[in-house]
C-alpha cells in the first residue's frame, strides 16, 4: 500500500484493476467497482490509458473476459460512459433523462433495462449524477431505492450497487468499510480506501462513517492494527502510515 501511494493516481488505480482481475483465483469485484464506478469520467479515462500503456491491454476487453453476468453489462456501460466529453452539466437534459428512466421502470409490467443501460452508457459521470438528482427531485425518491424492488430482480440489485458508487462515493466507501468489519477483512479494505481516496474525499468518508458508527477512521485503524500477534511490527508500521495520511489529509 505504501508503494501504491507513491504512484500517480491513474497508475495506482490501473494496477489495482489489473490485480483485481488477474491477481487471484477469482475476480475481486469490490475493487473493480471501487476503481471504475467512483471516479469522474476524466479520471476514468486516465485510468484506462494508464492501464493500456502499462499492460498493453484494453480494460473493456479484460472486463469482458473476466467478468460475466449482470456486472459485465453494467461495468461495460460505465466504461463506455467515460468516452463522453465532460462538458458542463446539462440540467434540462438530465431532467429529460430522469423522465426516461422513470418510464423505463414504471410504464410496463417489466423493467426496460435496455433503455436504462443505454442512458447510463451515453452520459458521462457528472451528467449521470445530475440525472439521479433530477430523478429524486421529480419523483420524491432515489432511483436506487426503486432498484431494490422485486420487479427489478437481481439485475436491479447489482445495478443499485454500482449506482450508489457513482451517486455518492463517500457513502459508498463508508458502506464498504462497514461491510468489511462484518466480513473480517477490515485491514485490507481500510488500507486500500485510505490510500486511494486520500486526495479525493477521505474527510467526507470519515464524516459519513462516524455519523453511522460513532467511530472515526483513525480510531478504527488503531483498533484493527493493534500491536499484537505475530504481525505486530507490520501492523504497527501500517497503522502509523495510515494515521499519518489521515492526519494530513
């Protein structure tokens, strides 16, 4: 993680993407989604270029090869959206797209996923955020809330996970940490999030996490990396490193 912090952000995220796709027996979907679905379109374009330069491969092709099912379709749409120029957000267009989403989910007995995915893939990240905000303003609830309904099935559940990352990265990462606390891999997740989000929104993540749990990220680091057991020295060093990053963020 210290090494990743030294890297340029796009190089770091490209390395994390590669490792999450090819570094183990199975794809680490959490890391893939963190890398692809919480960045701006310009950041994602830089990650794609860094990935291509370093590995001589195309992220879209590797995602298509290594990921299957719903997440394959959803993530390829996210990657396609990064090709759209990040010009000024068009509120009128966002309102129209929000109405399109509403019609796609409410007008028939089944959800029109083709229209929904076409909308997301044809707008950059900033515009997608505006669409989601417009949807709430028009209809009084989050689009992601509807995705929980039985009508949306498993595809809706998977899309909801991605949409929440796009819409509010700080809340998304707070949930990631809380999930890690339940699974027992808090150290790995904490270290990755502190390192990768330090220059973006780590303070906001800390505020959201503290509001939900009563713990600051710093206190959680101290608890998880306590100086005991066979890994005492490495735990202490990692705790000091992460606490220093949090202090000066």
